[in-house]
C-alpha cells in the first residue's frame, strides 16, 4: 500500500510518515517547505530514502504527480496562523482540498481512502449552556466587549454568564479565516467523497503538541511560545486573563487516531481528536514554570488576540466508541517537547518577534483600545 502524506515534512505529518513506514507502507511526501516553518529546507528529522516532492498542494501538475499510484491520502498540508492574509487560508486549505478530489475524480485515480486534517477551530466560539435558556452557539465576542476586558461568553437572551459545553461534532460555527477554511476543506472531503465513492474521514484536531513543532513559528502554539520564552528567561505573556480554557493533545495520540480511522467503520464521518480535558492558560504557564524553574514571571496585561475563542474543549466520545483514546497527558507533552528542543541544540537564533508583529498588524489588541 502506498500512502501520500501532504505536509509530510511538518509537525504532525512527519510523525505520520514515521508511523506509516513502521507499519510497512510505501510513503510519498508532498510538502512546500514553507519558509515560516522550515526555512525552505527539509528538516533534519525527515527520514532518508523516501520519495519527496517539493511543491504546493494548489499546483495541479505537482499534485497530480504526487497522487500517481497512491492508495491512501493523508492530507495534512494546511496554512494556519493569525496573520491577516485571509485569502491564502481558503486558497490553500479549501481550494487545495477541492483540487485533490477533482484530480481523483477526473483522472479516475484508484485512491481507496482520504483522511483530511481538520481543526477544533470549526466550532468558532463554541457551544454554551444558559441555566434559563438552554444550549446556544454564540457569536464571537464583540470587539467592544473585549476592549472593555469582559472576557466570558454571555447568553444573548438574558445576558448571564453561561457555561461552556464540551464541543460536539454536530455543531459547527466558524468565524475566523482559518476556521472557515478548515470547515470548507472537510465539507469538500466528506461531501465529494460520498458523492463519488471515495471513502473519506475528517479529523478535528484539538491543540496538538509535542516534538518537532517548528521553533521558528511563534505566531501560534502555546507550548513552543511559553517554552521558548521560559528558556530565554522572559516572562510568559498571557492574553486576556489567563482563565480561558483549551484542550491539549499529544501528537502521538493524533497519530494513533489517524491509524484507527483507516478502517471503514470511520468512513464519511468527522471526529474530534483531543484530550477531552480542560486546562486554562494560567495552569499551563505554571506547569511550564515548574518544568523550567528559572524564576520567570507570568505577565497578564489584558491584551487579546482578535478571533480567539474563550473556551474550546472537545468531546472525544465519538472516536472513543471506535476504540481510540488519548494515552499521554500534558506533563508528557511538555517533557517530550523539552527533550526534543534539547536534542536539536536549544533555541535557534533569530526567532521572529511574533507578538510585536501581531500588534503592528492589529491582531493583538489592548483593553485600552476602544474599537
């Protein structure tokens, strides 16, 4: 069996490459080696003697060559981050996935399975429960609300602070450019897959962390941002009040999920892949401080990122019913990441100052700014 891993030089993709090789698959990789992530070079952890194609998922001839004689497509390639180049998100994530199916259909390719990497971001601000009015899907918090430092989501009917629910697969509500592009990709995959008889699965990853996260890309990824700040002896900069909650999952648990959904009982479905556990950002920061005891402080200045959600923790029941479950906790995530950073020689020189860039671009705002 030959598998094509798009984005196979990247964080999640490269771990999948290793697993597919271990399981006896022939592996081909298509990756653009994006400069922000890879500095244009094949990473040192990439295995030798496997077929590698450098190119973009949106380039027709390159993608067609990559799909030649492929049985399974593990579609991990994506564009992400917080920068305001909105069109690129849809072009890479939405159009790229559409082109993948277009070529499979038009060229009558014998692809037996497509697994598409989606994201927890498709839930937008999430799902909440008001004691009086029940479950609702809120609009994103307004810029006026955020500029006044009122962080929690409130019921639109009565204005009361409401309780966040575990995110269920049935309810999507994306708003920012990344979230919209990821939902478009999975809708294309599950819809066209069903119509044309191409078994397809969408996996909605929670915040995936562990070894091989790019140390150059500091625009997103709490693990690498906090760890690199701590190793430099800098205070850990926290947005909002630090009580926003997230769901962190080890990259190897994500790999296990990808392998599980190769079976046909997962076809044409979307699944959450997370820990199912709620961790607030302050708790995360304090765990980093315990792992790297260098006397660093935590800084909470009330700044916020435009488009961030308040609470995002996924229900994993649907995938657990197929026999998968996460086996690695947050402490292991940090231990494995720190060991990897040490193994590659520590923090690289000239890591971009992402916080300042996001401030200049209007992505990071301050509560003193009235929008």
